[in-house]
C-alpha cells in the first residue's frame, strides 16, 4: 500500500483550502489595496526659493547663493545643485542622488545646513524656504464657471478650498488663475507734500499697530492664560480706523489721509483660462501610494455635485481628473489580463485533452489571484506596472503547469496510479523547474535591485513577475498534482499523436543534419538582422492621453503682458483652424503638474503652457506635427513647441549640453559655438538657450556726500523709490480666509512709471525739508544678464534641443560629440550632458551595478542543476536565439527598441531558458536512466517536450496580443518583442538547439556525471 500522508499534495483539503483563502484574499486585495495610474518616484527633487528684494542677480549670487552652495556641499546625499538667479529672486533646484531612498532624512540635513547659514544674509532676504515635495502631482484641477467677476470667483474658491480640506485624502490645494491679492494704502506724493508725512512713516505706524505675536502669559491659580497682542488689525475696516500721527503732532485716522483698497498685486504674474475665458481654478494634490484613486475621485465628484447644487452662481467643473485616467488604465490592463487568460485557456482546450486543459486553466487565475494577495500583503500599490507584471507573467505561469500536467498524464497513460504518477513527476521536475524559476528570477533581479528613477518607474514589474513565477512553481508542485489526483480520466488525448509526430519530424531533422541545421540558423540570423530596421528610439514611449502640450517660452525678461498676448493669439489660431474638445491655458507659469512626467516652471512671466484636449487620442500625434509646423512659422519670434505627454521620468529635452566653468565670458563663447553646432544639425529641432546675454536695466549712481548731509539713509532712499514704483510692504492682516500684505503705494497704476516720473520723487529730510530725489541719484541704463545660472558650484550655460521623429537622440548626440569636445578644449571649459543621455546613463549605471547579482544567481542555479560549464553555456545560447526575432518583429510594426522592449526581452529570457533547462534535463535523464545514446536521448527529449513548448509559445503569444493595441503606446513594444522572440525562439530551440547539443555534448561525460 502506498504511503501518502507524508506528501503535501495528498492533503487535499489543506491544499484546496489554502488556495481558496489566498484566491479570495487576492480578490479582496484587488478591490481594497491602494491604487493609482502610474508609479510614484521618491522625493529626490526639491528647490529652495530665495527672495531678496532690490538685489541684482550678481549681488544675490555673491551675497546669498555662494554661501548656500558652500553649506549644501556638506550634504553627501545631494547629487546636483542647479541655480537660477534673477533680479530679487533665486531658485536653487536640488536633486538627491539616485541611490537615496530615505529622502526624509536627506531633506532634514538640507534644512540643518540652511539654518546654519541663514544668519549670514538674513538682513537682505525676506524668504528663504525649502520645498522638498516638488514631485507632488496635482492630478485634479477644478475650474469655477461663473458670470461674476473673477474676484468673486476667487472668494468662492477660497471657501471651496476650506470645505475640501475636510477630506483626509487631500494633501494640498492651491488657487490658480488669480493674481495675489494685497491691501493697498493709496498715499500719493501730493498728500505727502501737503501733510509733511513720509510714506515710510505711514508704513512703520501701520506695522506698529498690527502686533501679531502674543504679549506673554499669566499664571491664574492652577492654569496659564495667554495675553493677546496689545493691538492687532483683523480687517480693512480696522485698518482704516488706526490712528496715524502726523508731522505736526496731530492724530488722524488712516482713512482721512489715505485710501485703503483690496486689489490684485501690482504686477500681474499669472492667468488661467479655460476655452479662452479667464477662470479661477483649484489644483488638488493627494498623497501618492496612500489612497484608492478611483474611489477618492468618486467621493470628490459627489462633493462637487453637492456644492454645485447649493450655489447657483458658481459651477465647479473638472478640467484635469487623474482618477478618470487611473480607472481607464486599470480597466484597460485588467481587460487585457482577462482576455489573455481566456485566450490562453481556449488554446489549452484546443490543443490539450479537456481534463488537462481544465486543470491547467484553473491554475492560471489561482496563480494570478495568489500573486495579487501576496502583493497586497507586502504593501504593494496597484498601478499600470504592477498589473502589466501579471500579464507578462502569463507565459511563465502556464509553462510550469503545462510541463507538470503533461508528465503526470504521461505516467497515468502508462498505467501508473494517480499518486505514483504525481510523485514521479514531482521528483523529476522539482529540481529543473526550480532551476528554471531561479534563472527567470535572475533575469529580473538587476531591474529589481537597481536604483534610480527608471528603476523606480518599473519596479513593480519585477516584483509582480517574481511573485507570480514563485507561486507558479509551488502550485505546479502542490496544487496541480492535488487536482490531478481528483480526476479519474486524466490522460493525453488523441491530438498528442499529431504533436508526437511533429516532434519526431523536428527531432530527426536536427539529429540527421546537425551541421546543416546550425549553418542554416546562422544564415537565417544574418538575414533577419539585415531585415531589422529602425533605431533605438525613445527610451520611453508616449502616453495614450488625448492631450497635446504646447509650451510657449519668450525671451528671458519678457513681461507677463507680452506672453499673455502671444497665448491669446495661439488660442484664437487653434480654435479657428482645428476641431478640438477644449483649451486650457496657463500664463506666467507652466500650470500645475497634473501629470507626473511634466516639468514645472513656477513664477516665470515669460513662460506659458496651453493644453489642447482632442476628441480622440489617435489625433494627438498628427496634431503635434501640424502644430509644430504652423505655430513655428506663425510665431517665429517666440519658442512654441507642441508635444505629446511622455512616460517615464520627466526629461525637459532629449539633448542638453551644459557648459561649466568660472569665467562667464569663456562660457558664453563656448555655449554660442555649441548652440550653432546643434542648431545646424539636420536631425535637431527647437534648439534653444537657457541664457540671455543681457537686457536693459536701470542703475542709480548715488551721491553719498549729499545724501549723508541730508540725513537720509540709502534704505530710506530705496523705500521712496519703491513707494513710487511697486510700493512699500508694511505688514500683513487676515481678511476672510487668507493673510494679505498691506502695501503703501503712490497710486494704483504703480509699476507703469517711466524713469522721468521716478526722478520727480520728492523726499522729506530729517528737518522736514522737501528735497527732490534727483539731488542724490543719477540714473543710467545698462545691459545686464537678467538670469544667472550655476550648476554644482560652477557658473553654467546650457543648450537644449529636440530631435526629429525619425532620428535617435543617442546617435545624434554621438555625431555632435566630436565638435563639442573640440569646443571644450578650445575654451578650456567643462562639458556635462543632461537630458535623455543623462537619464539613460544613470539608469544603465544602476543596472550594471545590479547585474552581477543576477549573473551570480543565474550561474549558481545552472551549476547546481547541471554541474557543467559547458551545459550552462549551452543553455545561455538560447537567449540570443530568442532575440533574433525581436528586431524584425518591431520593424514590421514600425516600433523602435526602447526600455519597454527591454522588459519584453527579460520576460522572454525566462521562458526560453526554462524550456532549455527542461530539455537538457530530459536529455541527461534519458542517457543516465534509460541508457540511450546521445542522439536517441535528444530525439526523445524533443518529442517529449515538443507539445509543452508549443503550448507555452502559443499561450504566451495569444496572451500578448491584447497588449499590442495602439490605444496604449507603452505596451506594444514589449508585446511585439515577446511575440517576435517567442516565434523564433520556439522554432530555433526545438530545431537548432538540439543540433548544437548533439555537436557539443560528450555522452560519456554525461553518463559519469563528470
């Protein structure tokens, strides 16, 4: 009697119960774990904003930026420091090293360094702030439709913001489209002359009347009580009522000597338009990896509907809505997974007996659901990469089950019992399947262990693949034998004869003519290689969104008004010439970062972005080409570039060349030569500089002697000029839902003065004498660089460019490098590359560093299984056999080889190596236990493995077909890579590989195990 209790597959209730629990857990996890559309990148990017009113770029560089750079050099985690300096402001972009994942600690070190140096320039800097979550995506943008003035819409937006903050899923809400508000105290020069009261004194008295800090605390018996400020202004009415001491000692209410109004900031800095109409919007950020995006979106829309029902004058309308895209992406990939699984099941039922097909088909959802359950237990987030990992794993899931079921059925057909058949099949396949599982894992280990943005983007694919193939291995050893034991009529059907016949013919072909087969293979490989067209292509393909991004960039120093005029012309042209769904425009900035791949440019009056929503995603590529042709001709003086939204880490330009050094004269000359070199290249388009030589600027020569005699300080002199230009900020008061600055101004139309008006300013000396400002300053116009750039401690200039659609940026850059290197030597400067070259370099370096781990694992598995360098090498030969069909397949469908195709190669490697391992193991078993010759062993191994190999190839190919749809450009390169590779590798593995085994293996050494 057979003893069964000590074998796991005999504990049927335990096995089925655990599989059922894990499958139900997988279903629950699918509908409960956090989800989003795309992977999230760690917070490696941040920036420091510096505001130093009145300082020139060179003054900010020497007084503020250099000390900060020196301090930041002590933060080892920083990988890059990029500085942009303009008049009165500077932005220091910080990037942590790609290997840093504990970003919270790294940013804390940055803060500590900032605190240590802040005292050096605190007297001239009004804002010095670190923003360490620059990578947050504002995936939801709500616009407010109304017929009321924008100021009323802004007030409503503030109330909506406070209401939405009650949702715990929301991290941040910003109001966009409304210029910053301020409270202006209108105190014209005529009033100053009449009252003998300077605007500086008014600003100081207002500030004095608005004490914002607590006065202290008192001990009242057993508790402490705080003492409120002695005086505080909490409304415009209260501001009007404060007392101002006049020059003659009398006191007057502020309202009697000045006019107080709430108004937009002096200089308009941004605008937001929907379908060419000015609007107010709410940009919403939710924390990544922490919510179920679709459910949150439904909850938010329900609140929006309630608010719209309550308020008839305003209507909230979603403009960008990330949850919608998350649902589309999830549903699309889920449908692909379902279709692939069903297609695989149909293939199994067509090519296997019903009982075998049913058993194998049951394992597919069991493996998928168990993988999802384990993924959820590990804290995984459901997004397009994790779902795609399941689709990729389909062929790997099926392969183990097919091999095990075929062997069990084979032994059952010999008359063995179900228990004996399962035990023998497990004993024969446990080790080779383990080896093939480990080798498949080894193919994905470098991607799993590598660090950096690209690795972060696709991290969930190797995670899900590894979970799926490990589950597949254990289910092949446990679940499948347990199920076969419950099936009485479990055998190979009559169709196996056809497979047996086909396997026999294929085996004899390779055995009888091994050298001819090998030579034919080499010729075929050369022919297929010559048929392959296309280049490496984009590192990541475009997204499938029906949105065109049009970036507009004027020259540095261009005003908001000039940029806005161009945008309105672009809007009119697009509306008149093209049929589109909607237009959304942002002027003075790039708008919210509503998609993770978009770069963000805040507070830039020369920047604008127009988002064109098309009626279908298929129109996007064609519209991009048309826009770039027509807009560049129509607006030749402005840089206007249309593009599709990309995928993968954000890259501003495919080609970016930075020139670094200490002498800006040499840097400028080198940068200009590089710009000419790049701009004249036939495959580059939209070449552009990130610098400008100079723009008009007003400087004042101060007559210090006369100024000192009058008793007026330089600070007072600056404040008088500021009063007549942009105003003197006094304090801030709370009104409604926000804190607004109080600014003393000469008139509402400040900022529009010319130099003659400024020179007509009158000052009040210490003895209350009225003195014209022309006594103390002499104006002069100069040309200064409005923007100064620095990179990693060096002064820098950069040139950027795109490439034409038919060109490969890597090849273009290679052709440029000789000239760039000559320029580097000519001007004695340093050159560094940014753009896609930098991203690919960092990614390749990360993969290379992690590659040894995969190689070690792969080598160890093969040596444990075969203990032979020769056999291990022969197994690895099957990998290039698979790759032969990749390039022709991509070429036939017009796709280039990019990163997603590389993922297909990795998945393909696992399947092909799996097949080779089991084939070689069959050969060795036939020689050692069945005493066959080498030729007989190979022939029988091919016949035995022919059907499982064909089944795996067909089910994998069918499983990839749903991903070939052009609806999502991300997946076709991977799908066609696997399809092309499977077709050629299947044929070559069954024909060429046996011939190679016959020529290279030594029968006597196999028998002895040496």
